[in-house]
C-alpha cells in the first residue's frame, strides 16, 4: 500500500490539473458577477453538479481577471465539490491566492480552512500546524466570527488530547457567541460541549445539553445533528453503566454516522458498544466490535487515546483463550498504535502548551507528564511480554528444525529378536522359551504392519500373538521400552514418516487422510500422536520435507 500511495497522489494531482485546464465557462455564466457565484454556493460537503459548475466558473472568472481575492474564495468553494484526496490541493491553492492579497483576514481564513480539511481526515498534526498559522493572521483582525471559529477548532484539538476542562472553557465561549450569530455553529458547539462533560463524569449536565441540542437542531431544521446528540447520549449512558440503553442509542446513531462517512465517530460508537457488551460479560460480541476499531486504524491510520482500551481488552480476551497467534497479533497492533499516539500526543500537546497558553497551563503540563509516564511504563511492560513471546517462538522454531533434521537422518528400525537373558534390570518372570516365541510373533506383527488396523489394541494384539494381555504388556515394556498403546501408536507414526519421506503423493494428503492411512480413529488422535512421538506437527514436517526436496 505504501508503495502505491505516491502513485495515487500523482494521479490525484493530474486529475486536479486536468480539471482546471479542461473547464470552459458556459455562456450563461460568463457575464455573472462574483457575488452571484458566492450566493449560489453552499459551503459544505455536497455532490451537486450545479454547485461544482458555479464554483469552477467562479474560479475561471477570477483567474481571467487575475483577482487573487476571488481566486482564494473560489478555491475554497471547490474544496467540498471533489473527492477527499483532492481537497488539500484546493486548500493549498486557496492559501497561495490569499497570501498574494496580503489580507490577514483572508489569509487566516484560508489557513483555517486547510486545517479543517486535515482535521476531517484526522491528520491532527497537519490540522494544528495550519490552525497556528491561521491564528497569526486572524489575531490581527477584528473579525469576531473568524476568531470564534478558530477557537472552536482549537477546542476540538484539546478534546482529542483529553484536555477536557480547557476544551469546555473554549466551547462554552463558542456556545455563547454562536447562539446569536450562527445556528449550525451553535448546535455543533453544544454537541462538543456535551461530549466534554461526559468525559469528566458530569453525566446529568451532558444529558441536559444533549436534549437542548436536539431541541435546537429541530428548531433550526439541522436534522442530521439529531443523530449526533443521540450518539453523544449513547456514550454518556455507557459511562453511566446503563449498557442496554447505551447500546440501543449508539446502534441507532450508527446508521447516520455511516451515511455521513464519519469514520471517527463511527469507530467510537463501535468501541462503546463493545465496552457495553464486555461489561455485560458478552465478550465474543465485544471483541467483534473492538476489531472494528483495529480495522479503522488499519484503513485510516486513525487512533485516539480513548480508543486505545479496545486493544487492551482484546489482548486480555485472547490471552485468556490461550490463542497465541491472535494474542501476538494484537500486542503488535497495540505497540504500533502506541507509537502513533505517543508521537501525535507529544507533538500536539507540545504545540498547544507553547502556543495556546490558556488556563491552568502548569496543571496541564503536569497532567501530560503523568499520562506519558503511565504510557511509558505500559509500553515497557508490553515490550517485555512481546520479547518473551518472540523468544519462545524462536526457540520453538529452532527446536522444530532440529527435530526435523533428526527425523530425516533416522533410518527405519529393523526389529530383531532380542536374546532373552535376564540382565537384572527388569524381571518379567517368564521362561526364555515363552519370551522368544512371543518376540518372534511380535516381529512378524511389525513386519506385516498389522498395527495399521484401526481397532488394534492390547487385547487384539494378545489374540494375534496367541497369548494373554499380561505377557504382551510385560514383553513390550521390557523389549520395546514403552507401554502397549504407545508402542502401537509409534509404529503407526513411523510408518507414516517413511511414506512421507519416500512417496510424494502422501505429502499432498490432509491430516485426516494420513490418520486414516495409519489406522488412527480420528484426526485429533493422529496429530496428537505425531507431536508426542516426534516433537513436531505433521503439517510442519511435510512443509519442511517439501522445502528440503526443492533445495
């Protein structure tokens, strides 16, 4: 994927350039004034072909007149008319055009819009860099709307970092200002303020704000926000341990979150639904939703401090299940998530405390240090566990290699009648004549491969040797140095090993087919016996055997 990313960027850039070169303004729009285009554009995500036409015509007119002020505005209007991959290109062009005007208000607005584009993609560092650049210019203006819009953007970043008290102070200011100035911004500020209160355990206040937000959304006909307040209340109820009500609200909100392509809040909804099930001891359901958090991290490279717990719980789940493969996978994924979190967290928080010197700065620094120390300790612990797991896997790998080599060198055993002298180590209280007779029959049993019979056991073996089970057990223990069941099982496994070594077709057999060939009653019995006798699995033996043949 990483190798193809630059190619995709080049294709996007080529598409962007071609879109600018090929466009011809329709005659019906060629004489229109700039204000006409501005009035026709809705500054939000929209796929209207008509609005794209207005925006492109606006840009073409601005270029033809070399009007950089209008070019900056036209590029801004084009941002949400195209695919997300192209949006930062139009945002860049808007900034370049704005800089040429030397208008602090226009330049600051362009940088802030570029920051919002990156925030929508959850590229927090790039978003913050542009907010800082925006502040340099907006602070020089007396445009209250821009000042509070930037304050709202800063508050969102603080919320992401977990500086909830600082975010609350900023969102509270935004609510007060936008209530009289902008309905959409007012409702959005209420939504964000409610989320902050739920994270500091002020659940009643959060619920009150969520209800207030729903009423405002209905009053101002901003219907899409109703689902967001429902989502916020779902999270709030999760934190209050009202799990069933929370899951119901979050599941309803998910429908609109998905349709809005809001992957960040969609993932947060999955996380809290998973936590609800986990708390209700429905851990398989919980893990299903936690895996969706990992999917978003994999596809969007997005993770937040709040979502990190999903990995801790899923690791705990697979650890208790003794699923080493899944456990190792999610430990590795958590390490990767921690790397990104630590990098982003240090970068973002460092920039904020340096450039946004708001209330209780010293306390914020202390909170950050404590948080990073905890993460460092956890990181060391996880790395230690991971190192132990890797060491075990490496040991097992080389041990399996050694055992395979020994199996390949081992020659088929030829059974010989052992002299029936009493060496004093083990007395079987049988006459030499009886022992010799049974050993001869045992040799015939082995050479004719009677042990491949699925029903073969001590009683059947004794019947074949025309003796009793007691004599057979004693002689096998004395002269084969193992119990009767182990003796029969090992003969079967040695038979399969020789077949695999010498006849290619058997290497394509499944474990079930090999078990049938050896006379085992089930696949599980076969694989267990193979592991016990050789120390490795039949699958590993066949894989290494095929490798050795290719070499």
